C-alpha cells in the first residue's frame, strides 16, 4: 500500500486507465443514438404514405369545420393527431380515427403499411438529443485530461489510445452536427417549432399515432366481418322463411285432396255450397262401348207418372205433413236404370 502511494499521480493514472476501458464502448453507444435520431428524421421526410394520411386528415378536418373560421386550414399541429378519437361518430365504437383508417384503406391498399417504413421512429422517441450531446462533451473533457502534466509518465502507453479516441470523437461531433441539420429540416417540413427536443417529441407523437391507427384499422375489419356475418344470417333466415311459406302453399291442397282417405266435399251451411235440385227431365243412358257405331242407344226411361193424390187418411194425419212430403220427394227421385248385360 505504501508503494502505491509513492507512485506519482496515482489517482490520475487510475482514471486514465478507466477512461481507456470505457471510452470506446461509451462513444459507440452515443454514436448509435445519434444515428437513430438521424435515421428517424430521414424516414419521416421520405415516407410518402404518412404524408398522404396527414393530407387526408387535413381534408376531413376542413370538411367537418366547413362554414367556420377553421374550415379552410392549410395545416394543423401534429400533437392534435392524438385527439382524433375524441371526435365521436353516430355509430357506436366509431370515431374520427376509425374513419381515417377506413378512408386510407379504401384509398390505397398499402397506405396503412407506413409504420413498417418508420423503423427508427419508435426508438428515437426515447432518446434525448440534449443528453447525447452532454455525454459527448463529458467524454471529450475526460479525454483532454489525458494530456495533463501528471500523465506524462504514461505518454508512451496512452498515446495510441489518445490518437484513436480523438479521431473517433471528431467523427461523433460531425454525426451530431448532421443530426441537428436533419432534425431542423424535419421539424420545418412538418411546421413544428425547432426547439430542443423537438425531434424526440415529433417521433413520440407519430409513433403513438401509427400504433393507434393500426389498432383502429383492425377494429374496422372486425366490425365489417361481424356486419357481414349478421347480414348473411339475416339472408339465410329470410330464405328459410320464404321456402317454408312456398312449401306450405304447395303441399296443403295435395295433402288435403290426394292423401286424405276420403275426398273432401263441400259442407252445407249458411255460406257454403248447396246440392243441386233434382231435375224433372228424363235420365238419358250413355251408349254402351260394345254397340256398333250408329246404332241407337237404349231407350230413354221416363219418370213414372205420379200417383193420384188422395186425402190424407188417418195414418198420414198421424205422421203429419212432413211424412207425406218425404214420400213425394222419394217418388220423384226414383229412376229406373237399364239392366247390365254380361258378356
């Protein structure tokens, strides 16, 4: 322990050794964050599908606000994208975000695939450019300490490290400057304020909007499938009802007339059919099938002359006038039929 304390600039030497082990991994992580922010800014500038959807939202907003002071707006703040679900529709579960997703799906088939082109926007929303720049400045300060007078004894050992570290640090500063230019161009394109952390906020808003838009599109698909299923069930129900009605109309007379053991006859009633009255004309017999053509048929049979009426006797008086009327009707209905010849 005493020997360690006798080493000149012992604490500074330890710090330089720690810097040598931590500098390159830490600088690589910072450069990765810078590249992520730069790539996110470039993706937002070059994503045409996102620009089309934003234009569609602007058109929908102008249509809703037509006739007012905001009916002909040239743009809107991107932070208002997260407020689209607040505008509800008449249909349950439908809002302005669902309408935008529906119109985007109808306008172009691959329009809703824009989140796949924004791979770095989500990670960039969790990176603060100010912290990256501050950490880079701290690494540069620690590297400057390697040139202090107390580190002269480590000159031959630290010189390769210091030279490589300075070159990597200059590249990191150049990448950071390029990221600032890309962020400024992106914020200016979307008409946002070029404030510190503006790119991070923009990425956070658009990343959340993309996720909500995809969820709304999925809900629209589920709603359309359920609606088509209900319409199909309703058509099948109406079809079964129509078939059952037509079958009942077609089968009832056949079942009542052909399949019944006894034919149906009209029943006399107040409004029913009445049996025809007996005719007083003679009954003509049809010619036989075995008679030669031109031969006269059997002679017509005439009704026998009615019996002379006699005054009602004691028997008729006993039975009443109803019995006499019944006997007269039976006498009138008697018709003689010709005998049937057997071959």
